[in-house]
């Protein structure tokens, strides 16, 4: 899994890391906490897709009016909540 702590970022707020991602054929910037970036990369690796594919899928399914940043955070929480809720 890639080490995101080494990637350059341009932070405007402490604790947030800005990254460029591709949503389909559109490049956009997203600011998230380091932990959320690491979890998104982990999920993409686990699902055998790349980060841009994962974020594009999340963007396509987000409710109207919800920001992409919020949708990414909610997705991470829901993904792991569902993992915990699955019977073993």
C-alpha cells in the first residue's frame, strides 16, 4: 500500500491534506485528513481498483447537494461499519 505521508500536499488548514484525483475524465482537488486518505487507499487496494476508480464510483453515487469530500468521509465510515457488521 502506498505511503501517503511522503506525497506532497498544499495544506490550507492544519490536519488536512490536499490531493488531486480524477473523477472520470475530470481532475479535481480534495482535502481530507491523512487517516481518510490512508483508508481510501486501503479500500481501493482491498477492492482491487485504483484510488481514482474508487473516488469516481463514490462521486457517481453521492446524494445531490453533498460535497465530494463529505461523500468520501461517509463512504469510509460506512464501508468499515459494514465490515464490522458482517457475520464471521
